[in-house]
């Protein structure tokens, strides 16, 4: 379970010294909001960060809404200025583990071909949904379910693929540790070096299982650096990830409140887009990792 978000006592805060007020407000703010570079999808074609989890949040609005009448304005202003200098005017919400419960994959992949074979099987199953009859509302719900399932199928394929090669090839494991920012910057004490080395594969696997695989803007460079392959362009898929978010988290409505309306052609297009993306990765993997002759 996630720790409760920090919230200072108002009476204590009123009487606290200025440095303590600044630190308490900072802890309150940073337990709720973060740099969008951490978890927010980025799409240059759509104007930058896509705040699909809420926001953007302006530190000035949030700090003043919480602490006006408790902390003097000039103290709030100092912290707001510092937060602007650190990240800017647009912050994203800090998400709990529950927000990503469906992205922690624990795949059982026995061969290098399993991830793509599983993807193809699932896409065929999803295609069967499109043949179900019903009225217009029922058909629209089916199309939305099929669309979101296709994106989830892609995420599973990406997770399965990476985890398979990390387990199968020691050089891949090493490349992920050396080139993935979150891994290579982890602290290591000399006293724990042997224990950490013995558990390195488990530590990397845990890190990968906790990744948000629909963050294609992060997954793409991570896979390219760790697997030494080139992934196709993700621009089209990123737009479909945003559609999937509206279907799953907004009950089929956009952030403006409009209905997400899909045609069967839209679902088939996304299916083919995902299949082509995964197939291209397979070609790259076959180039990178030569198959042994039988």
C-alpha cells in the first residue's frame, strides 16, 4: 500500500519558522505533483506532454489554494519561484501503484518466438469480437473494448520480449544496466556489492516488470539501447495510446467530454499498426541475435 501523502498540521505551520514552512510546503507539493518527464507521455506532434492522468498543475495555483491564510504570501512566493525554476509551470500528478496495477507483467516466455506468437493469437481473438452483432451502442462498446485490448496486447508483447532477452543473454542484461538511466544511477555500497551482483538479474527484472509499457516514448530508447536494435516510429501508436486511455479511464469520453466513436475500420487499422510494429521488432531481433542452426 502507498504511504499517505504528507500534509502538515495548519496550526503548527502558522507558527513555524520560515525555513520549516518552506520545507513543509515543498514536501506537501512534491508528494502530489512531479516533473511530467517522469511518467507523462510525450508527443511532439501533439504539442508536447499529454497530461492523460490529470493536469497540468501550476505550483502557484496549488500552493496558494492549500496554504493561503496559513503561510505569508512572500513565503509561498519563494517556494513557487523555486518550483518554476526546477520544472516550470506545468506539473503532473504523482501516481500511486494502483494507477499502474495492470502494467506489472509476469510473463512465462520459453522461446524467442513466444511473444510475437502470443500477440498474433490475441489479435486474432480480438478480431473475433468485431463479428458480434448488436445495436449501435453495443457495437460501439465492442469496438472500444477491442481497441483497448489491442494496445494492451502490444504492451504485453514489449514486456515479454524485453524480459525474455534479459533472461536469455547476459550481454543484454549488462547493456540494460549500463544504458538505462534509472538502473545505472542506482547507488551501490562496497559492502553490498557481492550481494547486489548475485541478485542483479532479479533486480533488473523487477525494474522491467514495474515499467509502464504504454510509455512508448520511454520504452523505445530503453529497448534500442538495451537490445541494440532500431524500433519503428511510435507517432501513430502514441495517438492510439491516448485513445485507449479515454476508453479505459474516462468511460469512452475525451477530456473535453466528447464520445470516442470508433468504426470497425479504425479497429482493424490499429490492429494492423500494432502487428506491423511488433513484426518490425522481430526483424530487428533476428538481425541482432543470429539463430543457431539445428
